[in-house]
C-alpha cells in the first residue's frame, strides 16, 4: 500500500483515520483523499496536513457518483489500495431524503468496485467501511456477530447493506481482494453536529433544548473514533481477504444515559448556565424517529481473537476527551455551522 485512496476523508471518521495513519501508525505511503465535500465534508479538518505533509497527503474534490472523474484520480495517482468511507451517513436524513443515500452509498460504491476491478493487477485491497445497522434491531439480549443475517430497517442501513453485498459479490465473483468492517456508533473529534453526541454537547453547552427521541431508552454500542481507526488499519494490514469483521466498544448505553453523562460533564467542565441551571433540565422528549431501531450491540470477538485488536478507550475516558475537543475547537464548530463555510468551499474548490 504505497498510494492509498481514502474516500470520504473530509468526513468525521475519514478525517480521524487519515490523521491516525499519517501521524500515529506505521503506514509510510501516500494518501489521496477523495471527497465530494457534501454538507458533512470539511476540508478544514485536515487543512494542516496539506501544508505539513504535502508529499504524503493530497486532497482531491471528486464525487464517487462520477465514474470518469474517479477513474482519472485512480490512474493519475497510481492508486494501489482503497479505503472506502464516503457515504451519506445520517439515518434521519435518509428518512426524509433517501435519494442521495441510494446514489452515493449504492451506485457510488458500485462505481468504485467496478473501477477497482478494472485495475485489479495494481489494486491490492479494497476495504469497505460499513455499519452494524445492516443487522437490524436487537431485543433486550444478544449480540450481532459476523454471520447475523442482514435485516436493515432504515433507508440508510438498507443502502449500506446493499453496498456490503456488492463488495462481497465482487470478491466472490471477480476475486477482488476486499475486507469489510461493520462498526457500531462512533463518537469523538470532528463529528458533524447532527449526530446524537456532538448535537447534545453543543446544545447543552449553549443552554438549548436536548431533543431525546421517544422514551430515550434505545441502546447503542459506543466506540471512540480512534479505536475504529485502529481497527480498520488492523483489518487492512492483517485481515483475511474476503472476510468481514465486526467492530464495537463493548459500551452499550441507553440514549438517556449518554445524554446524562454529557450534561454532567459539561456542568463540571464548561461555564455554568445562567441561574446555575443543571444541564439535565434541558432534556426534552420529542416525537420518535420512524422505524427507530431499539438496540444495537456488537460481539467483536473475531477481530479481538484473530487480529489482536482492542479498543483503548472506555466511554468514560472517550466522552471526556470528546467534550474537551468540542470545548477547545470553537473555530471548527463555527465553520461547519455557518453558511459562509459552504461559500468558502466553493471559492476554494469550485462547485
Ligand atoms: P460523515 O457523514 O461524517 O462523512 C461522510 C464523508 O463522505 C463526507 O466527507 C462527505 O463529503 C463524503 N461524501 C458523501 N457523499 C460523497 C460522494 N458522493 N462522493 C464523495 N464523497 C462523498 O460520515 P462518517 O460518520 O465519517 O462515516 C464514514 C463511514 O463510516 C460511512 O461509510 C458510514 O456508513 C460508516 N460508519 C459510520 C459510523 C458512525 O457512527 N458515524 C459507524 C459505522 C460505520
Ligand atoms: P444517531 O447519532 O443519529 O446515530 P444512529 O441513528 O445511526 O444510531 O442517533 C443515535 C441515537 O440517538 C439513536 O437512537 C437516535 C437518538 N437521537 C436522539 O434521541 N436525539 C437526536 O437529536 C439524535 C440526532 C439522535
């Protein structure tokens, strides 16, 4: 892996992954970050790398729906491995606007697979980053394992399931060297403030309402983003080609418990709200998400046993680091929230 194409590297996990590879891991090659810069893509997250490591890091604005454009990038940069993060990733948006999810997550992945297949002599690995949501919803007990049947419930998870099946088929039919990771919910630095944890941190910081869907008792299995990055890299290096690996943090929590933890930490770490109001008082129960999956929980025994991977953070340590990051990075937050930011992207990178 000398010339690694990372798709979606300006998003939350992709940006953390690129930083991890270039700043912490034993990877010694070059990264070409291909990203369409949708509302979720933020080149500011990696801006310093463009300046500090110009020989090892290149950003290219391109859309995986544009097969010709992606083909040019693969050839210009002699790409020999692909790590595919680019996707529409927010369940709520998939409910109101499924079209982008079908186009990017399914057709975009198909384009990449087809292009990789056409360059199979050069491309040593296609790693596909996916989600545990493809397995559907659990009851009170049990865990998702790699062989759990797919039962996606939202347009988002259905589009990711579809892309997983295409990746599998390209390995089975054409012998494309692939690996797949199905990971639980991530949190950490650089996450766009539409997902539960950054949304709650910023609203609670500013004394705004904290919208909890339904009864707040849905369960997610939270993983600090750096732990996801180490897992993806372990799979890319040592994972068996054609295999899938579940990645999770053994940190199952009800949403309400997550929100309580954020409120209490902010009461401790941030300036107090007017009148000394406790942040838990901001919690507001709102209408439930349609088709809301009740519980996700990952059995990550396979990656632990076969690849020796372990998460480094507990929820207690990871959430403290995450809150610290949001408290210390108000410029990043202002940028992603402001309309000016999209204007700035247009000026820098064209439409
Ligand atoms: P994100 O929404 O923060 O980032 C997605 C990135 O993809 C953005 O930079 C966006 O500009 C880019 N993108 C979107 N459409 C594109 C297109 N057509 N062409 C090129 N680039 C495009 O997402 P994330 O949370 O970083 O998730 C990354 C991947 O990890 C996704 O595949 C997601 O399904 C998967 N995943 C996410 C989680 C999670 O908790 N966030 C958990 C498991 C798996
Ligand atoms: P989210 O971060 O959107 O991830 P996903 O739906 O992919 O698991 O949501 C995590 C959980 O938090 C999910 O059960 C929905 C819930 N949630 C809220 O209660 N309020 C919110 O404002 C958001 C965004 C999510």
